[in-house]
C-alpha cells in the first residue's frame, strides 16, 4: 500500500479540484437532490471492478471525509466466478485507490451457465439479490450501484423502442425482497465521458466485462448489444441536437398527465377516457363562470365610466 500512497492522494485531489464540476459536484447533487444518504446510514458500496463502481467508491470516501452527515461504508466485491486475472486487477486497483474492499465468493456463473438462451438477465437479478444479502449480513441498510447518467438515458430509449413503455432507471428504490433495505444510484447525474476522462487522466485501467461468458466474445457481443445500439442512436441524434441527452432525461421528469393516453401505478390503471366527459363538463362550467365574471367586471367598468362623465 505504501508505494501507492502518493498516487491515491493525487487522485483524490484531482477528483475535488480538476473534476469538481463534472464529477464531484454532480455526485453531491445526486446524493442531495434524491436524499440518498441519511444520518447513521450504513451503505454497502458495490464494486464490480469497472470504472464506474470504483469512482463511486472514491466519491463516497470523500463524502464521508468532508460531508456533514455521518454514515458508515462497506466496500464489497462479489466474485461470481471471475477469471483469476480479473480478481487480481480488482485488488490492484483497490490498492491504488486506497479502498478497503471485502471480496466474497458466489457461484452465480456456475448456476447461469446451465440456463438456456441469454443468461444475462438471470445473472443480474441473482447478483443483486446476493449483494443485498451480503450487505444485510454486514449490518448495512443500503446498497449503492454505479449506474451513471448515460445508463439512465439509454434505459429510457430502450424502454420506449423495445419495451413499448415509458420508464427509467430510478435514482433509489426500496427492496421488495429484503425488508428495510434500499438501493441507491449516486452517479445518476455523472456522464460516462467524464468518468472515462477521469480514468485516463489518472492512468487507471479497469476491467471491461469480467463475465466469463462474454469476455471471449466481447467484440461480438458489443456489436449486438441493444445498449450499444442506444449509444449509437443518441450519438447520431447529437448531430441534430446537442442537448438530446438532457431532453431525453427531462422527458421522464416533466410528464404531463393531461396529455397521456394511459398510465399505471402498482395495481391502478388509468385511461384518459375514464374522466373525459367529466373534465369536459367541468371545463364548460369554468368557461361559463369565467364569462359571467368578465361580463360583470365589464359592466362595473362601464358604470364607473358613466359616473365620471355624469
């Protein structure tokens, strides 16, 4: 650890100075705006080994040092069956960044290996459940994942184009299977391009995809990836409108329910026809009432005018 001491201090300085606007301030904004961290929280920072989760871990360390709210951290790394070279790289980066990780093993890769078709969905669900379980075992009440701004925007498009629905990746969620547990995404406002820039500026190399099912066919999988397809689509949109990312993001923050055909929440479903006639009658009454008030004030104005010239 001694040989990396000066390096991690320099990385910390870069984070809160050079990258203050693009990363640090946006991290704090996400935490603050969505009320992700509360007094006496114990948060399990989930590190996959990639650039996003390691940067999130570093940001949390800085927040713990400089923030006003007191909370505890656990930095957990689940090994679902990574190749040894990937585990070695994760340990090396943790040492460089001065992050005290706790690695624990699971057999998720072995389980999903026997599942037909694409195992990615099952793998993701099992990983999250395992992370919740480990976090609870460590006395944590929250897990933090490293999804960033681009992930959010891409998810909106994926849902619209391939799911036929409007939904997004939420900044925080209550766990449905682990009572009292929450999931938070503090990198919500941070753009991937800035994460890449930070990694390059600090000469940090992270693993891309540690999944043993895809690492041998990484290029092939990336060519057929729906998320990559969304990245390319957004890239082409930027040629027409440079603010396309922000506008897509804002679209799920500014939903006008008066101009939506239908929506659902939990077991409740709504269609605009449900109260269409009722709204029409109300609008007609308001129109007549407004017209009456206007006529009244017009009459008062005329009467006042007559008195002045009488």
